[in-house]
C-alpha cells in the first residue's frame, strides 16, 4: 500500500508542475527526485526499525527508477491534457 502511494506522489508532482507552467524537463527532473528523497529521509531521519541488514541503497536505485517512470507519466499526462 505504501509503495502504491509513493508511486502516485511523483505522478502528481510531475502533473502539477507541468500544469503550473514549468518546462517538461524541469517538471520531470523534480518529480523524479521525490522517491529517492523519501528513501533518504526514512533512512537517515527516522529511527531504524529493521532487524537485519539495511537495504536502502537498493531501495534508492529502484525507487529512483520507478520514481522517474512515474514522474514522466505525470508529465506526459499533463502534456496530453494541455
């Protein structure tokens, strides 16, 4: 459930930034930073809740990839709307 919400947020950010008049590349770049920023926030700001090895580098890479795809889809949706 959390992953679904986290993939919707970059979509909404990309959509909103493009609808507010930002260029496509800028909106896509900013929306692709949402998920990696969340991974870093969870790892370095919140207290550690795990019991084993930390897997944040893997989550960072895959989160960045899926955040980029989701943000790009948001920018594409705004482009189709406009």
